[in-house]
């Protein structure tokens, strides 16, 4: 039996202690494999529809419902104008013809169906299943029959869609309506298949990591500050049996982390740097993870004039790498992973750092502060320097770094920059994992903009063009020679302003699936 305990922050947090004000969240539904022959025992049966070349068509797996309804499912759906479009959700009562009272037909969108059966796109399935689970209110048990039940990748996508779609953040809602969903059954050819069962366990681990990341982003900055965030990271990591080191402000000063200290200086809560290591026997590679942990970004003395309310999400990179190193351990991946996570609040006060200040970083290099709102790269420079002291083979850094990412790629496509081969490999793995990530260049010509008249480098050029790429060039300065690395800018993707697919409004847990797919690949698949 699969464990149904949720590892979300809420579940890890006793009210009034670590992150006060939170109560326990609703647990993830149980996942099970069932065959299409026995009783379906559910309140809803979910099938897929597609917008094929000849209009509405049933996706593989829908035959079950169709047969029970006397072959009239397609006609019934056409009668209510179903088109198989993405995000379309049509309910058909089964009038006692099936032991499930309602069939939900969910649109999977346009598909290539030239030679017979439609080819299902995994991310469309993930989203479709996610939107069903996210929007249903009364069902306790749901059975999903999408695909012919023999493709493990499709089973995995269904499971992930269901678990991600069941996420809700309702801790501050009086009269919250917790989801009634307790069990999700996936129709497969052979429910006893060991590989399929392992697929479900893996999907659950991944979804728990994504959901924990969402919680961390959703918790307001009045509760999640550098100190409580570091405490949380320590607790989670220790519970997973990993080694943890938390550098407080004294240790940061002794270690020469001038970027982290300066950015955190204006806050009532001091900065931290958390280091978590998962070290399995005989690792196939050594990987460093680095994530930006700005618990709130006011902009500092260069106070923000736009999007400030979204800036509780400015620790989305930190949350993603903390969740990922823990999930890597739960998945027992044969790679050594060390997460280095700088945490600070970019606040306004008499002790804030200023434009024109010169900071001295971990390795003695100096940075002129041209703009206190370009704070992420300052704490990341220190963290990258520290991470490279361990001489990793690969380094994955992720951050809600620039508004330029939103300008260039929009709200839901992350930019990836870095060593070209590794960059393209990560972009490819992201596509398979179902995340939209696009490779971007680090044009050498833009580097000159970072030259400073007073220090070794400035944190912001005078020219604003290509600001996502310039930020990547800044970070590149602090990655050691010989380390294969990527920078993933998730400024937009880490936060959704409206619900869609498997995402609720708020934190999305962006890039966790890509990081885990990359770690799995580096572990040898
Ligand atoms: N945290 C922001 C980037 C950001 C913007 C994240 C929008 C999520 C949504 C970052 O610290 C920042 O403020 N970047 C500025 C820098 C500015 C001084 C040029 C930017 O890129 O706009
Ligand atoms: Zn900023
Ligand atoms: Zn920021």
C-alpha cells in the first residue's frame, strides 16, 4: 500500500511553532492501479477526448465507458458540443448503465491522428487530469481511463497530474473546503505489474516535492523569513537523514559572504546560508544545486514600483532546490547532491545597503551596487563561489532572477543559460518532464556592460537590453572553470496569477521536475 502522507510544509509544521499560523493541509489522495474489467467503484470515470482531423474523437481508454453506454458516448458528447479542446470538461450521466454515475470527458486538444489512433502528448494528459482533479468538489473516488494502460510514461503523467491537481493552499481561509478526494484509480492492463507500481511511488515523491515548493512560495513573508526558512530546511533535511549546515550571520561574516550580508542588512531578520548534502554510496556524479532565497524583495532603497506583491515568491529557486535534494534522497538516486541556499530579505530600513556601496564577496572580488533591486545575483555570487569550492562535476542554479525573463519568454517558460551542451541537455529533459524551458545565449558582447569604474564588476549595467542574459553573464563570473553549469531563470514560471491545468493560483513548484529529471539522467537514467 502506498503511503498517503503529505510532505507539504503545512504537514511538517506544528501550528504555532516553526511557521506559525499554519494548520495541517489536506493529504494527497491515494493512488491505485485497477484493471478495466472489474468494478470501477468510483464517483467519476475520467476519459479523454481529442480534437482530431475529423473533429471530436475519443482517446484510447474511453472504450470502456463507450461500450457500457451502448457505443453512444461520442454521439452524446457531440450533442452537448464537445470538441476535445484543451481544458474542455464535459460531464455525462451514465443513467445506471455503468457502476460509475458520471463520466467526465476531458479535452486533450489537437493531436496527430494521421495513421489511426491519436498520439497522446504526456503534458496535455498531465494538465487535463490536473484540471479535473483541481475543479471537482464532491467526488471521493475517481477512476481514470486514458490510454491503453500499457505505457508507463502515460501512467506516470496521469498520476502526477492527479497529485499536482489536488493541491490547495487554504491555510488562511475561514470555512475552507478541503478536497473530498481520497483515492485515484488508474486503469491499466496489468495492475500487478511491478514497474507500474514503482512508477506510482516515483510520481508521488515528485509531486510531494513540487507541492512542498508551492507551499513555501505561498506562505507569506511575514511567516517565512530567512530564519524560519532555514529552520524549515534543517528540519526537513534532518528528517530525510541528510547532513545540514546552517550559516548564521556570524558565520557568514567569518566566511566573507559580503553579498549575502549586504542584501540582508536592511531586514529585521538576519540572513542565512543553508547547505544540505545527500551522499549515497558510489555516486555516478557530484552535483551542486544553488537556489535564490530572497524571502521578500521590496527592491530595497531602489524600491519596487511594480509587482511587489508577487515578491513573496522570490525564494522559489531556494524552495525548488531544497525540495529536490530531499526528493533525490527519497528516490535513492546514485548521485551526490549538495544544495547551497542563500537566504535574505531585501528590505528597506536605516541599515539597508545602498546604491553605490561596494561589497566584497567570498573570494575577495568586489561588486559595485548600482541598483539594490538586482539583489539576487549578489547573494547567488557568494553561493556559487561556495558551491564550487566542493569541485562539483555539474552545477544547477535556479532563481526568480529577472523581469527580463518575463519580457523575453512570457509567464510560463523558463530561460536556461550556461555551458552549451549541459544547457541543451537540461532543456531536453525539461520537455520530457513536462516543463517549458528554453535555451538562451550568454552573448559575450553584453559582458562589457558589467564593467565598473570603481569595483571589479557592477551588479547592473546602464543598458537594460537583454537583462535576463546579462544576469546570466554576471553569474557565470562566479562559476569555477571546468564545472558544467546551468542557470534557470524562473521569475515568471514560479508563480501563477490564475489557476490552470494542474496549477492552482500561487506557487507552482516550477523547475523541481526538471531538476529531478536532470539528477536522474546524471545518475544514469
Ligand atoms: N526578484 C526580481 C525579479 C522578478 C521580477 C521575479 C518579476 C519575479 C517576477 C529581481 O530581484 C529584480 O528585481 N530584478 C529586476 C532588476 C532591475 C534592477 C533591473 C528586474 O529584472 O526587473
Ligand atoms: Zn530585486
Ligand atoms: Zn529578487
